[in-house]
C-alpha cells in the first residue's frame, strides 16, 4: 500500500502543476486569476493528468490569489515591450 502511495505521489509531482507552469513560463498577462485552473480546464480533453491536477490547481490558485491581485494592481496597462514594439500591420 505504501509503495502505491509513493508511486502515485511521485507521478503527480513529476507531471507538473498547472499553477506553477502558468506563473513561471513566459509573461503572465495582467489578468491571470486562476490561470492554472484555466489551463487544466482547457486541456481536459487532451490530458489524463489534468483531471488529477485540476483539484490541486484550484487549491494552489486560491493560495496564489493574493499575489495575483497584487500583480494585477502593480502591472501597468502598457508594458515597456508593447511601447517599443512596432505598430501592428493591417
């Protein structure tokens, strides 16, 4: 029984948490509330592990809510990257 528990725990840890992925990979959009939960929900049809990660992501995103709120109010509307980029071609 302990072996199965360890194996399950190892598989969950190695599969990666969508909350961690959504907060570390690339640039976070200004409104990134519950980003890990949204990522899991959008990938439910492609990924079996997303079904297992979804409840964990909901809890983790709830714990990250104070940081996401701080990020929302302290991130300017236009970043330096968008100021320096050329206008879109129409």
